[in-house]
């Protein structure tokens, strides 16, 4: 029993880490898409400089999460892959398109037109993907993915297109759009560009306000759209709501379910031997992965991202 929850905690922490780091990457693409006006090139240069050295590294948490889920909770992985085949496939296409378009715009697009096309593809994929991840999370939390007598529903539509799911999808967008400008404010300060720092600081406050409003709307919809999640939150996760509504609440409120109301942590888990081996190997992997990622960020983020831009230069542009 203990090893089941230990594996679940590891996977949950990897999901939070991907939301924080990968979410910043998606958010950078979102703000790249909406970088308009006379400073748009300057904003995009900052975003590219911030994402370029490390953005692929953050996807390691998504890979770890998927592999870990298939290893520790294979029935859950199979259920989600089959029932949410459409949004997951579209999200996967978004992840691949986002990476390819970012690389093409940065390194291979020689004309202004091609740079603009690849830039729009990069921003659009960055916006669509977290939205789809959010709708998938809501579909799971709402309890509409039923597994009865071994039968798994195929390619559901209604589960991830409900008002609650669409709200959480937009909330995922807002979360990424909130995280990214916080990082970009620091990047701009390192570059000694206070104007850009103030711009992204303002964007972080605006996106954070929208995120809070969507969180309230999601809570209002929860009693009718996700009753099991709502009851679990009131029963044993209310303190987490008070501390934070963005990190711990969902996972704690669903306990002991992993795909409510049919799959729990215990009835969907792998045999104890597999769980122990996964947990031990995951800990060993973390001893290599975390220092490696820290070194990657230390090497590339200890430097100024872009040279400071003076007012006179901006006027000339």
C-alpha cells in the first residue's frame, strides 16, 4: 500500500514540475503569438533567448510522467489513452508542431514571411496544447470516464467538451500565460531592460487575475460537473485549497481515485514487485536528472539573455 502511494506521489510531483517548467515554455509561445506593436521584435527576441537553451529539456518531465504511468498504473494509462484519444492526439501534434516551428523559425527561415509563418505556428501550437491538457484533466476529475466490466470507452467527446472541461482548458492557458511573464520579467531584468520587465510584470498580473476568475468559475461548476472532486475537496483537501488552489488540491481531492469513480490507486496499480522496482529506479534516475537539469539551467541562465536595448535604438527601429 505504501509503495502505491509513493509511486503516485512521484508521478504527481513530475506533473507539477512539468506544469511549472513546461508551462512557462507554452506561456512564452502564447505571449510570442500576442507580441504586437512597435516592441514586438524586442519581446520575441527576449522570448527566444529565454526558451532557446533549455526548452526541450523541460519535456523530460512529460516523458517521465507517461512512462511512469504505464509502468506503475498501466490500466490507468490505457484507459486515458483510449478514452481521451482525440484530445491527447491533438495535444501531441501540438507539442511536435511547436518544437518544429520554433526550430524552423529560429534557424532555418531566411525570409521575413517564413519567419512569420513559423512564428504563428509556434504560438498557435503553444496555445492549443495546454488548453487540451486542461480539458483532459477536467474530463478525469469530472468522473465521466467509466470503466465497467473491463470495458474502456473509446474516443469520448462529451467528457472533455463540457462547460467545466472548457473552463479548465482555458484555465490551463491562463496558468501558462501567468507563469511565463514571471520568468520573462527576470530575464528582462538580467538584460537591464526595465521597459520589457515592466511590460511582462503587468502581463503576469493581468493573466493572474484572469486565472483567479477562472478558478472561481471552475469551483462554481464543480458541485454539478465534478461532484466527486467537490466532495473530496470538502472532506479532506479544504486546507490545500486555502494554501493553494493550483498545486495540491486536485490530487488530494481525488484520493483514493486516480480515474474516478472506477479506478483507484490500489485496484489499478501494477504488482508490488513492479512498483518497488519502478520507485527505486525512479529515485536513482532523479539523482542523475535533477543535478543535470540544474547544471543546464545554471550554465545558460547565469548569463544575460539579450543585450540591453537603449531608448534611442528603439526609436530608430
